[in-house]
């Protein structure tokens, strides 16, 4: 199983980006999917998550600005980032996990998002 991320880059404050994560080698349907980020010198932070029945949850710092979505047919998890701020600068990681019928989880390689003027 491989999670392939794309869509990072450099954007000015107030701009937008769309991150995509494609799962290769597995059906995403039973997994809860999430995006995490790690800023320089900081611990990894959960940004947003979405269950297999598409219930979404967000960190307070991104509520109203970021939107997570998933397409179980295409095995894609997207994160739309709007009204970006310099403090959103980080490496963003895709993550999936499930607990039934057994526990397993996977991480993407990370994609850099830099918000700067």
C-alpha cells in the first residue's frame, strides 16, 4: 500500500492550494483518512480527518478555511486550503487507518506547503 501526495507549493498569504492523496494498492473505503502537518521545530499536528461515512473534523486553527473530502471509488483524499496564513507553512502528510477487521495504518511521504509573501 502506498499513499502518493501532490499539490503542495509556495503561495502568498490569503491564497489557496489543493492537496491530493491517492491510495495505491488498497480500497480506502474502510479507512478513516486524515491530513497531518509538521511545521519546523514543532510536533506533528492533526489538521483534519474524515471517516468512511464522510464525517469530517478539523483542528480549531483551520476550521472555516480548510475542507477535507474523499472519493472512495478513486481512492483519493483531498484537502482544500483557503485563506492560507504564514503559520500554515508545514509539511503536510496523508494518513489512513482502520481498526477492523484488524489494525493497520499508512503514511504518505509528505508535501511541502509554504505560505509567504
